[in-house]
């Protein structure tokens, strides 16, 4: 293999005329920074970046029961996750089958359960039994949110500070819906306010959503 020349070189005119920045973009287009993720394993918020976990803490240095953030964007369609084994709320293990559009399994899924989600047997009521014995679906629905921690709002010019992915589990979708309807009635865009995400003390694993303040104009 020939060596790549790193020092400045004189490019021949015939090659210079061929240069097209849009064509060269094909080498890097669509390849972004590794996704940053918010985990809520064990009812403790953790920020995961490049495989490193950082627990969200309060002023006293202890794990914080709340996570203040700005919801930048919500995926308009629900996503789906299916686990062949037992799944516990808050686990970070990847699902065996998943869908980002609620229509069909993602192309990268190796253990596809069905060609389409609507008629998948794992999407049928009774395909799973919940902990309290009631019928449920083995394939669960989630809402994917892009969020920015409130303390990173003044760092948005930093290209490395990409939004975090937060997956709202099925047991918290109703709470998210009520929150969305409440701020809609108030005429508030969800991405113009800071939102406090916490856990319902009366539920096994259910998130709560509460508006906190307006996002600064800057």
C-alpha cells in the first residue's frame, strides 16, 4: 500500500480541477459523534458517554433523585423493544429486536421476530405476563427524547456537546402524555422550558415530568 502524504504538496492543475467538496463529503457524511445516553437504572440517573457512566448528583454530592433538562426533540413515533430474556426496568442491555418507526424491525436487528410490528406475535396482548399477573405485550413501546442537561445549555456551541438520548419506558408514557397536554394548554413549547424528570415514589418504576422554568433567551 502506498503511503499517505501528510506534508503540503503541489497538486497538479488537472487534479485540482477535479476537486469537488460535495463528493469528498461522502467519506464522512452521516458519521457523527458517539451517541450520549441518559440511563435511569435503579432509579438513578446516569449520563453515559463513550462507555463512561457519570451519576447525576445534587449539591450534596449524592445521587440526585431528579434530572433537570431541556427536551430538544421528541420522536413523533413510538419505538419498540423486545427482549428474549427477562427485562428489568432501567437495564441498559440492548434489546434482541427493536423498531425505531413502530412499523418494522430495524435493519440491523439480527433476531427479527416478525417482518412488521403490527402483526408480530410479540406485540399481541398476552404475549407476556407482568409481575402482577396481568396480560401485557412482550414487545414494549417507548418514546425517544433528545435532551440537554440544564447545566450544558451554555455549552451548545461546543460540537462535542450533542444531545443525550433518553428513552421513556412504557410505564411512563401516560405521564409524559399528561405533561405534554398540560404545557400545550399553557401555550408553552416543550423545548423552550426546562423539565424536571423524577420518579413516582408510589410506583415501581415510573417517571414524572414537571415544568421548572423558561429557557434563557440566549
